[in-house]
C-alpha cells in the first residue's frame, strides 16, 4: 500500500464517517486497480453522504474501467441528479458529458 493510503486509513480510524477520507481512500484503491475495495469505499461514502457528487463521477468511471457500462450510466444519472439538487452545476455538466460519451 502507498504511504498516502496508509495515512488515510489511519485517519479513518479516528473519523470513520468522514466523507472526504472515504472518497480519498476509494480513489487510492482505484489508482492501484484494486477496484472491488474502491467500490466498497464508494458505497460507504454514499451511506455517509449520499450527496457527495464527485463520488458518483469517480464511481461511474470505476464501473467503466471494469466494463460495467450500464451501471456506469445509472451512476452518472444519479450523480447528475444529486449534483443539480445541491446546486453543483459544474459537476452535473461534467457527468453529463461523460454520460453522453458512453452513448
């Protein structure tokens, strides 16, 4: 494991419901292609903060990388809806572009 991942995991023991830490750990696992563990952390993230728009985009990208395109589409749609509800138009537009690229 990377030292950054180790540090994030250590911090998570002190703050187990910290959405930013869960997101960071998921991204670290994605970067080392540990996709199942990354997915587990994204799901934990959404349990803690279902409005974490950036999480939806990265989770959808993970599903794209693993070939689960239909699930990626659904995650983008949920992320777009979530981002719009929270007023994050930039994130909604960015996910919309990714969704359009999937066809």
